[in-house]
C-alpha cells in the first residue's frame, strides 16, 4: 500500500475533469451564498432590534436599505439610481456638518 492518495483527477478525461471542477465550484458558490444570507439575516436582525440612537445609526440603516433597493433596480432605471446616489451624497454632506459626540 502507498501512503500517497491517488489523484483521481489526473486519471480522468478533460470533459470529466471540467465537469468535476464545475461541480466543486458550484458547491463552493452555494456554500458562500448560504453564509452570506445567514450574515445578512443577522445584520438585519441587529438593525431592526432597536431604534437608532442618533443620526449616524439612522443613516447606516437607511444606507443599507437604499443599497438593497439599488441592487434590485433595473439597469435602465437611471433616474432612481441617480436619486439614490444623491441621497447617499446628502448623508455624507449632512453628517460631515453635524457635531460629533
């Protein structure tokens, strides 16, 4: 017996190797997506757990929601994308002017 594992990929044809690589990659992507959904649910639970303590927290919640909206917008909906970009810029401008704690 040998101590080295046999690399089965080296004994497969190119089509079989490609199919194996695609299955592995798809499996990794699905696991990453599930982990992302879990982390996103945790974030949303945290954001919804209590009212914002100040404007900075309220802006972070609004930024998150606007980001979700922007992701769901149709590529041709430039007017709403521009509006979201302007609101985000307004947040930056107003928070820079606000007195810091």
